[in-house]
């Protein structure tokens, strides 16, 4: 029978599982996709769509109240 753990023990176990070493090949593949992603997305968008995305981002940035 599994022993009962309190909330802190469960949280610690989740952190431990998420920080274990990862497969280096998978990490490199994910990084490669990340490096390509923005440029590939920008190339696929029309200038009008890119402009509207940028405008929305700028409005969101300036609307924040520090």
C-alpha cells in the first residue's frame, strides 16, 4: 500500500520529476525547431497579418499598468 503524502511532498515529487535529465537528442531537436519557428512563421504570414499581430502586441504592452 502506498504511503500517504502531504501536499508539500507531492509538489516536491512533481518538481523532481520535471527537472530530471532529458534526452539530449530530443532537447536539440526541440531547440532546432524553436530556432526556425519565428522566421518560418513570419515568412508564411502576409504583411497585413504581421502588422495586425504587431499592433495587437503593442497595444497590450502599453495597456499594462506597471
